[in-house]
C-alpha cells in the first residue's frame, strides 16, 4: 500500500497557541487517526507533551475519539481544558 | 428557539431577555458571569478571553438544543464575550424562558454548566504577579 | 445587602441587576415572573395583583435576609408589582449576586419559591369566562 | 375578672376583602386569642366560613399561631392563600 505524505493544519489555542503557534502544520501519511496525530504533535513539540496530552481534539468543530480517522481538508484543532464563562 | 453568539461587543442582557420573552411563558431566568476582582484573596486586574469562534458557536447551539429538548423551555439566548474584559464586565449571559419557573431555572443552570465544561473558550488572567491561562497546563 | 419593594410601576430588571452587581461577585442570577396568556389551554386576558403592602415588603425583606444567610450570596433585589398587568408584563423580578454561580442560582430560586409561598400578594385572573382570585376559596 | 368589650379591626384581602370588606370591625373581649377571633369572624360571616378557615392570620405583619393573644392596637389581617409571583 502506497502512503502519500501530506500536511495537516492544526489550530492551537490559549497557552498552547502562544507556545507553538495558532496554526501548526504537521506532515502526516494520507491516513492517520487522531491518536496518531497527537503522537506526531508530541514528537514535534516534545517540550509541550503534557499540555498536548491534556487537550481534546476537535475535527470539523466536533470533539472526536482517539480512533477517528482524519481526512484531507478536515479542520483539526487542539482544545486545551476550557475556561470560559 | 435559540440564539447564540460569541462576540467582541459588550453584552446587554436586556436584549437577551427581550429575545426570549414569550406570551406563553410565565418565567424567564437569566445568568450572567461577570469578571470578579478577588478570587481566594488574589486580585485580578483584567481578563482576556479567546475563543475557537466557529466551534464555540456550534457548541453553544448544541447546548441550546439540549436545553429545549431536556427541559420544558421555550427559548434560549446565550452570548459569550471575547477579548479584554475589565472587573465587573459581563463575560457570558444566558436567558431562558419557559411556561414554568422550575424549567427556566433548570435550563439556565444546565446551559451555563455545559458552556463552562465544553465550549472552546479560554481565559487568561492578568493579576498583580503576571498572567496565566486559567486551567491550562501550558 | 438587600433591596425589596412592592410597586405599581413597571419593573425594569436592569435596575435590579445594576443594584446587585459587585466587584467580588462572578455570578448574577435573575428571575422574572411574567403574565402568561395560556395556562392549560385557558386564555388569560389580564391579571390584577393586590398586596398587603407593608407586610409583603416586610416578608420580602425577611426572605432577602434568609437568602443572604443560607447561601453565599452578596446582594439581592426583589420587586413585586401590583395593579393591572397585561400579557407579557413582569409581575415579579429578583436578582441575586454571588461570588459563584451555584449560590446565585440557589439564592434566586429560593427567593421566588418563598415569595410564592408566603408573601401576602394575590392575583385575580380575568379570562374570557369572567374573573376569579387564583388559589382562593372565596 | 372584668372583661372589657372593645373592637378589633381586621384587614381582609383578595376574594374575602371583596366579599366582606377590606376592613371589618369585630367586637371582642379585651383578651382574645387568634383562634377565638377566627371563630368570631366565622359567626359574624357564616357564609364565608370555608374561606375564613383557609386564611392564615397575621398580627402586626407577622404570621402567628392560633394561641397568640391579640392586644389593643395590634394590626390584624386575614391572609387568604397567597398567589403572587
């Protein structure tokens, strides 16, 4: 099976957005799950592992599970623990 | 019926109340979250709120639907403000109308609890010793 | 701190909200009881409220004190209107401020429950088939 | 013991106020309890017994028990079941 390399844009917010940027690009294979994406992010930003692990991940404005597959064109976001209100 | 927004503008709860009032509702409950000066003896100078706007509005719509489904509520309006907020300013306001008061209270309480739990909005607190993102491990 | 009144004037909940807002409160909960048009399919044309004014205000003060004692609430304002009220008009409004939202909700809910239980105010309902005093055996 | 006859003013509200008047005067002995006053009211307005029995009685703007003694100058009120809010 041929795996195509592509890039996924990941939106980051709050302290994480300040630390690594509000929109980071991660090179990935064409098929990647949410949990695989999280590991890529951690290996790219190892000093932010704790904070990346504390995030939920949203795909197209919905919270998703670890197993969710990410598709081309999806809007991915790392959601740190919220503190609105 | 529901109306939600994430906005930079000052929130006027009157507009939300007017929006939810209904001839067949005998009860309107509102909640306002305001910027508090002292928390556990520590002074806040001001706050800055950041939102993942599209998702925040989508989640607030979902919460609105939940309120209308779970309780006997007729209308809900909820607005969250972003940007810099000074002491006393309204960060979030919710108004819920219902035929009866029990439902209006429950719907309003449910809405703010869910907003604080799930809606992607963050606050950065500016105090006398510097600033930090509340609740974040960052 | 508490402010209560029984009044002939239209109630503007904004004034109550302004009155209870406080630098050290992060939460304001309000309740408004409004005149509903249909109750169990029966149409109301308008209501007339009568109060035993001095006692009603005294009881509302007592309820205000109870709210401030029982819950971690900072300020409460409560106003009940009397006289003729048309559909949609506000008969009673309560605003409660507290450092935290749980207390603001509980205090506000407690206040309206006690007002409806004990404060000597009565409503006469004018419907399509005539008028009657609600809840009275008279 | 000499009992002096006097009059107690009783405020009435809602349907009861419409039926028997907003302020009725009841001749009583100088010492009378709340429950005795209620019986005097019922014997004066027997057709309103049910509605008088459904009332609480307030003395000087406070709900009181049946045994409370009424004193000269007290402000007495019959409080039908309330329906505010």
